[in-house]
């Protein structure tokens, strides 16, 4: 029922809010409006989805794929350690952001950071 879904949403939001990892979009706040509508306030990530990157650039160099995959895995590992499971992992829920601090020194691996988003906590 609706009350159970809202209780679950709020409980899982508290768990997700405790998750601070460079490869996961940060959840700052959330709850429900006076009308009972759930909401989340999350980190703004100025990047493009992995889906869009693949559509625009086509197949990626193997070392770049490995670098992106490692970051996704690092973020998911941090979530799993808190008992959080991403229920909707797909290229549309992985954002890729240019990040000068992630300089790899490899021409096949651009300076990028992955941010995993949309853990599907309302499902």
C-alpha cells in the first residue's frame, strides 16, 4: 500500500544519504511534501549518460571501457557494503563527467569520472 511504499522510500533514503563515494551522485535530502509526494534532492552532475556517450562516440577503446567499468564497480561496491543494491543499473543511470583530477596519462583514456545515479529506491 501507499503508506508502506512511503515508509520504505524514507528508510532507504536515510541509508543512501549515508553513502559518500566519488562514483555515486550524492543524496542531500529527501522526504515527502505536505501532499505526501516523495522527493529527493541530489547532487547535480553535469555530464552525459553512458548511453549517450556510446551513441555519440560508438565503440570505446578497451582501456577506456576498463577505466569506466572500474569506477562503476567501485561505486557499487561502496553501496553493497552498506546493504544498498542498485535496482536499475543501465547505461542511462551512469553519468560520465570530464574530470581534470582523473588524468590518466593515456591517450585512450580521457580524464573522466563516473557517477552512478538512480538507485531505484522507490521501487
